[in-house]
């Protein structure tokens, strides 16, 4: 798809450190914020990019955490080390998860296991990056400093970030809306485009909540949509973006329930799901192991909601 996914508005700078998780720096006239933190392996490059884009004598003020997954918050402890005064902003449930030793251990484990696979899968794309493996940070830096909820606003001066709760992918997912610039950063619950403009989705917690979150996001008066793992949505796709998200969610649900109704076990459904929907790390925007885990939890979520009445 011939489209500049990253350089659309002057206020928004792409500072992504490497493949796997997009990060954007928002520069207000008073304060700055990053949307998500990317993966831990490329945090050095992320910090370098932020320092390059920050205006003279400015600092990083806010770190907006859309949800608790390693590919969206892996860089958080490194950002907190680089800018100790930066305020990490997230949901109440993200704060709760980050206070659990078991969650912190799981984040570190997933970062190490998946990123080692990721480094092999994307070795050409990350050539030259001085990468990290998730061993060299303190869990003390993995925390939410400011809890936000639906309708809250984070002021950057001439711009403000409005919070929209978007459960479905996780219980803690948030979407962020730049109110003056009318830019929506939808949560991964709403789905995300791959480099070919194909909608992908992982319904890890609830199909019904996913649909509700998509419909709620569609009501936001956004002139621009920045899709997770992709960038600015092309003008020709933007009018149908939320319809594509609903169609994708319905397709996944119908596929899973159809296999369940045919008598397949959860493991067999997973095998069939992988055969149909796994097309390689570039198409699916993640390593195979991460795709497999997400597919497993998506199947469990759909069956938990619908299986009792579908067989």
C-alpha cells in the first residue's frame, strides 16, 4: 500500500525503536507524551529517537500505556530510567496488574521468549540496533503513576489527550484521542492493520466487549486514525475502518464456533485457526509464538461466551 503511514501531522512524531510495537511522541506547547512504549529489546533506539525529536530544553512528561502487554509496555522501565519524572498513565486494572509479582515475572518471561524469537524473525529489519533482552531493568520502574478512566483528559497545553476505555482485547485497554487535532489512537481491541492494509484482531477477553468498544470508538469525532502496529490509516480505508473491525471480529467468531460445532477440540480448533490465519511474521506483525498464544486465548474467549448454545 503506497501511503505515508507515519508523517502526517507535525505534532506527532514517530519514535518507534524497532519492529513489534509503534510509539508516537506527541508534542504540546506545554507538555509532551508518548503513546505506548514498544518492546524492550529496542528501548535504546526508542530513547535515542525521543531525544532527537524533543524540542530544545523539553522533557518527556507522560507515558501513555494503552494496555499491559509486553509489546506495548516493554520500553516502560527504560523510559522511566531515562526520564524519572515522566508520569506513566494507564487504567486502574493495568496498575493492579503491574503491582502483582506474577504479572511482572510473566512480562519479563514473555519479553525474553518472544523477543528472542522476534530478533531472529526480523533480523534484517533490526540490523544495526543495539538491542536488549529483558534482564537489565528493575521491576520498580514497571508501574502506573496516574490512573485514568473514561472521559479523563491529560493536558499538554494547546492539546489534550482524552481517555476512552476499550475492553475486549484486554480488560485494561485504553484508546487515546487528541482533542484539538482530532486524532484517535484506538486500542488494539478495535483491531489493527498490517502492512497490506488487512485488518487483524485478537479477541483475548470478550467478543461482546470488543464489539461494544468498536462501536463506541466509531462515535468519536476523529479526522485521523492511527492504527496500532501500523500508523495513520489511509483516507480510502478510514470510512470503513470500524466496519472492517466488526467484520473481522465476526469472521473470527464464526470460524471458531463453526469448528466447535463440527466437533473439534480446542487444540484442533487452534491448529485449524493457525492454518487459515497465520501467514508469516511480516503479514501477522508478530512472531509465531505470540500469534499462537493470542489465537489460543481468542478461541477460549469465544467459546466461553458462545459455546454453551452453539453445539
